[in-house]
C-alpha cells in the first residue's frame, strides 16, 4: 500500500503517476490491469495519461478500481481527487463549466473568445444524431 507523500492532501495526477511508476508499470500496463479488474475493455492508456496530467479526474467507479489495482487506500485517492477538483487544474465536464481559456461547455455556451452559438444550433456539414450532412437551409415543418 502506498500512502500519499505527506499528511496533507496531494493532487491526484502526481499520486497516480507515482503509484504506477513504483510498480514499474507503463500507462498501457496500468490501463490493461484496470480493464482486467473492472471487466471493462474500453479504458486506454490515453485516459490514464489524462488522469495523470489532470486533464480529467476519474469518477467514483474508476477511483475504486484504481485503489484495488494500485493497492492504495480509496480514501487517499478520493481526497486527492477532491483536492485536484478544488485546485481547478482539471477540465470540467459539466454544462456551462470552464474547459479552457474563454471556453465553456454546453449548448448555447461560449465556444471561444467573443463567440457564442445559439442554443440548439450546430455547425453545418457534420453528421451524427440530429445533424445533417448539408447545412445552411432552414427546416420546415408540414402540418396536415
């Protein structure tokens, strides 16, 4: 078991990186161990990197499995995750929360310095649910 370096809360990214490196694991190996333990095949080394660089903070599900795989007390990881969130060194993921300089997320939120998109309007030319391959034209509704 590897406790945090000091009694006060450390941030999560450095703690995860230190625990992983103390085991001699690459990010790929850590992701593979987490996938095997949790039975979820979709976690990649890229997500491990995001957690270590504090671009994202894992939720309760992954914190629990990180505690198991890295043999770290869950409370230590939860406290470090809370300290990381308080420090604001992550990209928030909720609607209307800051994701970078001058940017926020969510429909109708600012998308860059001095720009905003009206609620429900999506860029033309993109495909996906509720999107068209052609943009620009107004949609009409017929009643009858």
